[in-house]
C-alpha cells in the first residue's frame, strides 16, 4: 500500500492496519501525547494518543526532520534514517 493510499484510509482502518500488519517499535511522551511508533512495511508510522481526551488524534508517517526524532534516537536505532 502506498503512503497516499494509507493516508486516505479512515482512522479506524489505519488503526486496524497498524495492529494487524505493523510492528510496534517504541512509545514516547511528547507534550500531551503518548506517541507509539510502528513499522509498517518499510515505513515508520506515528500514532498520537491524547490521554486527556482518551482518543487517538492523529496517525501519520514519521517525519525524519522533526525535533521528535531525538526522543526516538535516544532509545532505538531507526534504520534508513
């Protein structure tokens, strides 16, 4: 599945795809979120869970130039980044 096709999926279908076909890598805390990082095929995907509202607010591909990368790289080595 291409990135564009994944982005077009509903939130529920993205969650299902990640939990059935993805591999959990690591979780970090970032401001009001717990962000779970998954490997889906050859792409890393972030799941933004909002504790205060008990919901997933966003699911999107990891942006390797974002400042959050330092939190991931402190814990793991991400291949191809």
